C-alpha cells in the first residue's frame, strides 16, 4: 500500500492562523516544516508557498527546490542558501517572505496542498 505524503508545521495547524512571528508584521522568519511519506525513489523535494488570498491574486512567498531527499524537515528561520536552492519570490527576494495582508484584511490562514 502506498504511504501518503504529509507536511506539517509545529508553529500552526492547517486552517489555523499563521502567527505574527512568521509574517511581515513580526520577525518575518520561515516556520519549521516537517514531512514524511516520500515516495520510494524520491531524489529531491521542492517547496512552493503561495498566498491565494492576496489582493492582486496568488502571491508566491517562498520557492525552494533541490532539497535533499535525505531531509524530512526545514528548521525555523531557514535562510536562502542553507538548504537546497532558493528561487525569487513575488517580493523579488530570494528566500522566504511571510504573509503581509493589508490593514483590515484579516489574518492569513494556513493550508497545505500537494
């Protein structure tokens, strides 16, 4: 039977509010991520963090690829160049940029899609 791939963060739950620490209103650090259940033969991982609720459409907060298959987590505060290869996000920065909703927009919620 196939194992299902799961991704989670101890910083918040799926559907929960993303804590201020991980947003532009806080320290703007990446949350810890953990995963398990990679398919046999996995050679590397890629991560794409998007905000589908942004004012002007989907906003890409983080692109990270060529994450070694031997890994099963990214520590909190992972910076560009520490793990894998970081791409340029929609803030035109390399690495993580946390959610940054405009005043009055409300909190951003966490979800995962594979």
